[in-house]
């Protein structure tokens, strides 16, 4: 199988990004789309100049999408995934502080076909559940969860399109009669910090649509 389409998101953490690049190089990743949110101030601008130099001088074949102004994590992520869905039927997402484990891309490749074919699945997450893997004494053990974890993940164009179609109505559908404490908790968190909790609406969507998540 050819390399999976990969999106890498960054902002102002060059030391984190360097560790991610070292991992990607060791896994023989050749290319990705690099999304860099705009700076908030002069200090961010200087740091981002360093990041852009790092990307341009790397061994990767990259397409750089750099926002001129800061739009925040939630908007940056949504814009980036909208870009990816227009070009690819499925794609992998890494933030700069996520250093994937050795078998991450192998795990995604092994399970992407199930994600494409199964409407009940919404994403594949690369976070390893330590206790489960310890009990099974092996890596790449696949578990199906109701809860989405954004620690290195993949989704499809269809799944993201479906989310975009319904996301504006997600919070409206949660009424006072809903007995799911976790759904109510997420709704309240979203109201208090709408721009920082970019995963909240996606988590709520999956919970309310009863979508499942593959996780290693």
C-alpha cells in the first residue's frame, strides 16, 4: 500500500515538531501537508520563521499552508481537514506534540479498509491503551470504543463530510431529558471554551450518532 495522506498541524513549538520529524524520518515517511496557524504576536512570528526554516530544510516533500493571521486551533484544524477531504478519500492527522509509536502507520493501514466500508465507524485512533495492551502482551491490539481520542488519528472524507453536515445542530439536539452525563458535560465545556476544545463537537457527534472508533 502506498503512503497514507498525512496532515501535520503546528503553531509555535519547534522542539516538539523536531521530535515528530525525527520519528517520521525513522518510519520513512516521505511527504505530508503542513498546516501552520498564523502568529498572535512578534514572538510567535520569530518562532514560526524558525519552524518554516525547519520544514523547508527537511528531507520531506511538503505542501505548506500558513495562515497569515491567527485563527485558533479549532478553526485551523477544521480548515485543514476540509482541505484534506477535498483531495483525499481518507487521511491521517498528527499534531506537533504527537510522536507516533513504531507501529502507528502500520496499524492505520491495516484498519483503514474497515473504516471506509463500515458506516458505523468514524475514525481510527493511534493512542495505545496501556492496560489493554499489557494484558494482551502485544502491540496493535484493536479495540472498538464509543469515545474519540485525538492522539494521532485517521478518518475518511465521508465521515468528515457527515460530521460537517450535522455539526451545527449537535448542541441543539441535547435537551434537558438527555440522561447521558458525559454528553451534558461536554456540552457545558463547549459553551465555556468554544475555541479551544476543537474535539468537543466531533466527540459529541460520534456519541450521539453512535459511531464507533477503532483504537490500538
